[in-house]
C-alpha cells in the first residue's frame, strides 16, 4: 500500500512539475479550491453552533432562551475553551493570526506547520461560536496559508515560490469568507507580500477566484448589503465633509490600535494563565453584551441592518456612539485576552458607526448632501484602511461587498487621506506593533525587504582550503561579534554595525564554522545584476 501511495505521489509531482510556471499556477488553483471548500464548510458549521446572533431571543443551538446569566456565561465558557487550547496545544494561535502569517512569509521562508493551522481553527471555532467579537476570516486565512505552505514544501517548490503559495492560500481564505476575489489579491499584495510581480499576481489571482467559486457552491450567492440609489456622489462640495470623516477615521484607527495594545498588555500582566485570561475576557465581553448586545459576535448581520435602517429612518445618536465605542472595547477584550479570530468585519462596523455620525451631522446642516448611509459605507472603508494600512484592499473590498460603484470616488478620496493621517500619528500598523513586541521588525523599503528572506547560514563564507585552520584560529582570537547560523541576517548586520567591524563570526556548538563579511552581504544585491 505504501509503495502504491509513493508511486501516486511521484506521479502528482511529475504532473505539477514545479520548475514550470504552469505547474505553479495549477497548484495555486488547487490550493484555492481546498481553501474555499474549508471556508464554506467552516462557516456552515459555525452558523449551526454559534449562539449569537440570536433568533427571536433564542440561540440557534438547542434553541436556548438567552437569559442574562447565559449572556454572561457563554462567552466566558468559550473563552475558557479557547484558553485551554492555548495552554495545552499551542499558545501562538491567539489573536488574528495575520502577524504569524506575515512572519512566516517574510522571515521563515513560508514555513507554517500543519499543527498550527489545525489548532488555530479549533481555537477560532470556540471564540466565534461563543459570541466573541471576531470572525471566521482569521482561521480561513490560516488554513489557506497552511495549505500553501504544506503543498509547496511537500512538492519541493523553491523557497521563493513557497512564500507566494502561502500568500496565495491566505488570500484565498480572505476571498472565500468575504466573497471578494479582487480584494483577496490586493490583501496578499499590500499586506503580506509587499511586492508585485506578474507571476505572484497570477498565482494569487487563480487562488482567490477558485476559492470564491468553491465557497459560493457551498454557501450560495451572497451580497453583503444592498446600496440604495440615493447613495451617490453628486456635488464636489461634499469632499469637504469626506475630508472631515477621513481625519476622524485616521484618528479613530490609531485609537483602536492603542486600545488593542493596552488591553493585550493589561491581560498579560494581570492574569498569568492563558486559560483563565481568555475566560476573564469572555466574561467581561458578556457583561458588555448585556448593555449592548450588538457588541457580541463579528457583526456581519449588524452592518447591513444598520445601513438599511438608516435609509428608512435615522438611528438614534446614542446608539451609534454606543456601537462605535462598544466595538472599540469588544474586539480588544476578545483577541487581547487570548481569543482567536478575525476582526476585519468589526473594523467595518466601527467605520459604519463613525460614518453614520458624521453623515447625520452633515445632513442636519446641509440637506442637499448624500444620505448618512453613504457616509457609513465610506467610513467602513476608511477605518479598515486606517487600521490595516491597506487602502486598495479597503476600497475594492467595499466595492465587492456592495456591488455598487456610485460612491467609489469619495471612497478613494477618504481612504487615501485616512491612511495618510493614521501614518502621521503612528507609522506602524497593528500587525507591525504585534511583531515588534516579538522582536521582529518588518521593513517597508524594498531594498531592506530583500534582507528579510536571508539567514546567516544562507550567505556565510568559509575560510579557504589549506589555510582554513590558521584562519579559524586568527578569527577566534579576534574581537569580533558572533552569531548563530540560523539567526536572521539582519541581526548579523546590526552586530557588525554596533562593533564597527567588517565581519561577524558564525559559531555553532562553540566552534567557528564560518563568517559573514560585508562582501557577502553585498553579494545578495549583485545577484540582481547577473
């Protein structure tokens, strides 16, 4: 049986001849199909087991009547179960998972273990089903990225192509959840890869399209929100109002980032056990849900209801303010305490509430302006872009969610200025801050990103031939910094710069096994001119 399986696997590798671009494209499409099937199935299961949103005051599961003790207890129990997963299986699966995917692509050659993917999905299931303020996009991005990593490594793909397959899988998960294949491509390019090549674009595009189609077969046709025809951009004077919205959205985006980091830090200092930490976060979230039930869950149904109701009759000011700041607290409580799940949809809800408030002020003094619902839609894209620093993804995501082009001009204007304002306040995104907390800095400049792919082992040189022993003795006694072969090349460069030396020694098991010189580092860039 094993012999037959090995022959079959060899045949698969022969068909997907991975030195050929066509083989990589085919593999990307297959990864998209697998990710789409996983996303559709996961979302179907979550719909059956999640206790929120309620239907007629009852949870779907067992038709439990949602009394106040249950509203308190269920998020706490979900947090406890998720915390148990963190404690006994894998503590790295907490949060959104985007920083871990970024780290795998930019620093680990695309390596994501299968265990991480499975545990991430399980932890997210407990969080999402128990009413945590998080959604299914995070586990599905993890599933797609993990599938891309596994396929690439198992089939012997070159390291650079494995990175692209991981990004393609992650983008497929994003596209399948939102039914937004174009936004999925831009998510991979803007957030994950930070670079553009025709080969990468084609691979990511095939993955997102196949994932969206596959998920649609399972979930059916989905339109996030219907946009009334009155939501249009008719007068250029309105750009002044959208400018105000952009400035507020940029400031609010940074407020959300600061709140998330502060809550995360507070939980880590206050509660040592990840299990009880997540349970406490769930309990506090349940208490918030008693006052504001819409703060529970990922809000994928709240947003369309909010916009539809705004088109008919204006929502109360107090409710929009409560929703804005309630979600500002609910998301950090969920992921900061150790919950697992995506928070892209909550970004959209906060943007809708902020945009609705601005739109209502504008409408009160300028009746000729667009309805406040239009400002809700633009606010959704603005807050999303301000938090993620991914303006193109935000713009196209809103276009694909609404299937409407009428407000694309104010959307582009507002999102662009929002990102500029947010960067002026703080140049780092939420993911950048979380990676920096782990001691990892990802560079924006292309010339510096080249170095992120390399470890010391990749470029270290060895003393030549017969002079090796004498050279090793000379270097050992020299006052030179030492690094391990598996450390990032960036660390070696920093040590070299700090010591004012032209090289660092590579030590393994207390022996000098090589060196990295300035010439070795420059050789990385010389490859681009070959």
